[in-house]
C-alpha cells in the first residue's frame, strides 16, 4: 500500500510546469552566445511577467528605483540570473492562485511572509559580505512553497493541519510530518527538483529549517533560515503558525554577524517591505 | 562610582559605564547597557576579561523595555519559547517585543 509520502510525491510529477517563457529563457541562458536582446525578446513574449519584473526591479531594495524602463535594461542592470529568478518567482506566485482563505491560512499573508523573507535573506546576505546575492531574494520568496503545494493540492489535509496548529500552538512543520508524512521543506525541494530550479535555491528550500545544507556551510541557506525567523519575530505576514523558532547555532559561524547589525538593518528593510507589499498588491 | 571588574563578577542588572570593544576596537556594547547572564557568557567566550561598571547610576534600560507593555511582553513570550543565548538572539527578541508593542498600539489607535 502506498504511504502518505509516496502518494504526495507521486502527485508532483503531475504538478503544473513552469511557463514556456521560463524554460525558453533557461535554454537561451545556457547558450554562451545569447545576447541581452535575444533574452529580452523571449521575456517580452510574456506581457504579464514583463510588467511584474519591471515593477519589482524598480523597487528601492534593488537600488535602481524608477530607472529600469524595459526588459533589456533590466537584464543589463540586474543580470540574466536575477531576471530569470524574478520570472520564476512571478510564475510560481501566479501558478498558486487559489485565493480563498482557510481559517488560519490566508494566501496573501503567506506571500507577505515569503516576500519579507526574500528581502531579509538578501539584506542578511549583504551583511554577511556575500559577493553574489542574486539567488537570495527568490530563495526567500520560495522557501515555503511546499506549504502552498499542500494548500492547493492536498487541501483537506492541509486545513486539518492548520486546525491542529491553531488548537495546539505548534509549528506547522511538526504537524505536517504527522499529516503528510513529511514537512513543507521536503515537499518544496521535490517541487524544486520537478521544476529543475538551480541547486542553491533548491538547497535553501530544503534546508531552511536547519540553516545549513547537510554538513555544508552555505551563506544562502543560513540567510534564508535567519530571514524566516526574523520575519516571524517582526510579525510580517503569516507563515501558517505563530511561533518563532530559535536560530540554529551553526548560522552565527557561517554568517559572522556582529551585535547591532541585525537591528541596524531592520529600519531600511521595513521601508523596502512596505514598498514591495504595495507593489505586489498583497495588502 | 566607576569600578573595573572581572567578567566572572558581573551580576545581572549591572550597568556598563564604558563601552565594550572587540579585538578590532569596534564597539560591541555601548555604555549604559544593562548586563545579563548572556552578556557574561558572551564576554567569557569572546576573550573580554574585564568591564567598567557604574555602581551609582540608576539602571538605564538600554533596550527601552520600559516602553513595552506587559501584554506585548506576554504575547512575545507565547511565540518565542527559547532564551536568547547570544547578542544577536537578544536583538531578535527585542525586535519581536518592539514589533508586538507597535502592533498593539496600532490596534488601540484604530
């Protein structure tokens, strides 16, 4: 007899695929001779993605507020990878469009939490002096995508899980293991495999509760882990439960943050967050 | 009265009279910081041997906790079920308190 984990993972094979624009973009980017104009043409085929990307790219947290007027410029300024990441995030947000709220779980609040983790992960990566933070925002946005998969494709069980979380005051990940036989981090990494997302992003989704990828110290994984905890502490959005877990010990050695850095970064982050929530229409 | 004391002799509630610097001469705790158990452990682990404390100055709540209502503190305690073990975790705790207080005051003003 098939157990709960096998049953859920089997459904992943039939999960929606990322849109053609994303796969075409990945193909073009794997060709070393592709130019920014060729990539821009592919992106421009999808009008909705184009508009979303320009809206996000012109947010103040990318530091180019109001200066990126077309996709060609977005590619030149943000780089191929960041534009591909933004398309991926935008596609996933559109794909999981079940809008109605279940008691204790509101998709808009879920995305507001995910957005805050994306912004915080990027800010933490910069504090940790990471030289390339282009995966941080999208990894933060997608870190809890497994929850949304449960919500959309195993709705009744997920509602039951949320109800237990509320009654018993527990972390959603612990209840998920009881209900689905696995938590949203494992679910999310299976989805990431299905979508062939870049490995660092897949690892950040898989290991965001631990802060370390197995025994491999990783700035991205540690930043998403801390970003998740900080977003919960600040009460931004709602991830499905009310608790703030303690950070894993290992992240302090990985990130090497000094006292004062976290609270020093928060005021500018909150401004970015308010702007991003309004641009993504999550209010 | 200012006194230089060994880190082992720090007692919770004492106030720093001079900032504590790290080995790069960067300030890690400002003067006026109310010391706790975790400060003592942090100093021990960081190689800080002594600190200057003020015996006369009235305790200053360096984290502005005097502005935190009991209801906000209670809400945070319900959500954060662990004790901060280092200054960064203490910062997270303090941010949660401020955020809870802010949310409550917004609710009151509505």
